C-alpha cells in the first residue's frame, strides 16, 4: 500500500503587536512548542514602549520582527504579507495562542491537496470578564462555515484561517476599514469561489478582547459599508436592518451579564 507523502510546505505566521508584551510571550511560546517546524514568524510591532522591542531582539531564527509606527492592525498585516516567503500564510493575534502542540502539523497535512487555497478550522474563546463580549459567554467554541451565511456574519474566524499566499498577489487588506478589513477580504474571496477545505481541528485559543468583539455601533457601520461595497447599493437597506438587529442583540446579551 502506497503512503501519501507529506509535502511539508513553508508557513508564514504574521503577528501584529502593540504594547502587549506578556500576551505576546505566551503567543510566541505556543508557536515554539509546535511539532511542525517549517515556518517563519514575522512580528509586526507598532513601536511598542512596554519592553516588547527588547524581547523581540532576544528571539532568533525563524522569528523576525520590525518595530515601527503603522496605520493600524491591517497595515501591520499587509507589511507582514510583503515580508512573507512561505507558500501559506496564517495570522495570529498577539493575545491568542495555538490550541495545542500539533495544530500546525495537523493543518499543514491538509495541504497535500494542492488544489485548495483556503483552510478553515475552529477556534475557542477564552472569555475575559474585563472586556465586553458580543456573544453569549456559554458559546465559547466557534466553528467555520463558508457559504451564503457569510453575507449575514463573518462565518470564519481570522485565527481559524490559513491562506495560500497567492491569494494576496492582487489584493491585500483594505486599510480604510479599521475594524473589519478581514471581513471585507473574506467576502471578496468568497465571491471568487476559491477552492477550500473546512476542518474540525481547533486551531487557536482567542481572548475576547478584540476590538471587533466590543459590539459598538461603529463596528456595524463598517459592516454595512463593506457589504454594500461588495454587492450593490440596492441592498443597503437590508444590510442596515441586519446590522441594527445584530447590534440590538449584542446589547441585550451584554445587559444580561
């Protein structure tokens, strides 16, 4: 019986960072423990002042960094994309960690299917009581889906997605969207019908402190804008109504806490 050869492609991991040293250390540690080793890591730091720079200087290959002012998280991610030399790209939040030591081995084995361009997995939220959270605290596990429901909500999680680098050749994250540029990019990918696979593997543990989880109206305003830009102005009333319903539900969930 013939055995399938593991292709073992190079993975570029990009971590935007700003003044979050202790969480960054935990994030880096979760990568260093991985059984999969064909990776490079780019920490794109926004000129932190909390000791992050000194910590980054202590890291060695395959960890690389730049520390300079940027125009927000998506600008940092775009810088990372430019530096990346891997065939696949993965973004990890500074306050997130890989779920277990074999996550990358398990996910990268799926790249044996050379026709796929996207890999989606699950994430688990680590609820931080110091931050508002728009989802029910009893629903900490988020699975991915890649279908029409993406027009209702961002149905894949950023820390649960692996991208073939070629997807970024013509487009990167639109920095006019300060909160949901990843959602806008996902909608564009969905419309282009790239081949994908959804895995039941839990990829990362994520804190609930992300700005997109705070549930304020600015998030939904941006969601209306990007959905309209990706479709038609005719749908603007529908997207506005949907955003208002989601905003109201998020408010009710927070009030029950």
